[in-house]
């Protein structure tokens, strides 16, 4: 940085002062924070009550304070990472110069799914592995396709586990009762709290609970990033719902209309903290 300096009695010009101001803004202020979860570079970051930093979500009713943009990627919690809290953030693409930018609502959508089926297997102690997509940080809901008899008298539990198979750590589970007398029916359960996961990582859907029905399966290898418990070349039906869009910004206000910056070019954003 090459800021102009003055000596006593020297004339201060507006042009020189403005040049110094612009250079300081471009440098930015970038202290380190302790991460609360994984995040990529140039994501909008908030700080929560535990004093850790997380990806923003404008639709979060308990929205915490926006602090800035991540300048280093975090792979998980409790990592010391640099967050730029002032100045001009570089490295964006597609911004519209002169437009204000706001925190965006994260959305829950299908991240991974396999919906082909030509047979059925027991709902008790069978499993299907899958691989999360790019940028996924939480899983909110899991669904499986079933055929059910009438009446259904027992509950089914869906457990999410680390790795492939039932030997991995249980990350969370939810229990419910499928509807009776259904054919090719999607039985979907929402976890009480979204489960934190890592992007591009293998997890397993584990079903337990015997019912007069079955979990629909495709007796061929149609999902490349996972397998069933029945056969390594078969795949059960499933839908994995993940929250996406965390830490995103856009030129249309999100739910809580938190303004975070003014685009100075297609790649640069001047931080407006909480405006």
C-alpha cells in the first residue's frame, strides 16, 4: 500500500485524500474469527451467540449479525479463519456495478435422489448410501419410496449415518408411521434439527422397523455415488433434502432485507455492514 503522507504546512488536496481513502477501502479490514461450520471463500458470514461465525440465511427468524465475507475456506467448526468486515471485497463474478446487494434466503431442495424402481425389499435394517453435493452443509429431510399394506401398524425410523453401511456414527434420526394402502408412495421425514454434514461426502440412509410393505428398489446400478445393502449393484429409492444458498447474496432483498454491499464492478463489492 502506498498512501500519500504530508508534512506540517503542506497543502492537502481533495484528490490526494480521496486516493488514500480508496486505497484503504480496497485493503479492507480482515480479522480472524472462529468458525462454527464449513464455508467457502466469499460467502456472507454472520456471528451467532456462541461468538462463532456461520453462513448467512436471510430467512432465519433468529438472524444474527452480518459481519462480513469469508476470505478463507473452513472445512468445519473451530477453525481460525479470516473474515473481511470492511472495505472492498474482490473475487466475485457477475455483479452489477452500482447495485446494492442483500443476504439471500437459503432454500431446502432435493440434493440427491434415486427414483427408479422395479422391486421391493424389507424396510427393516436395510440401507442406501449416497454422496452429498457441492456446497451442502445441512440435511433437513429424507424420503424413501414405499408400497404399504392396510393397515400399517408399526413405525419406521430413518437414521442418517456417516460413511457406507450401518457401522458409521448416527448423526440423527426421525421416526414416523407410513400411510396405509399406498403404492409407490414417498414416505418423508423431517429431522427436528437440520443435520450438519460435509459437501461431497458419503453418508448412509438406514431404515429400521418392520411393516406390511416394502422399500422400493431398482435392481440395477442407477445411482453412481452409492449402493444398497441388498447388492452393491442395486439402489434403493431415496430423496435427500439439503439446505442450499447459505451465504449467498443477491440484488433483490431477502426476507429480512439485510443490505451487505454496493457493487463497484462485476467482481468487487464495497461492504455496507448491516445497512
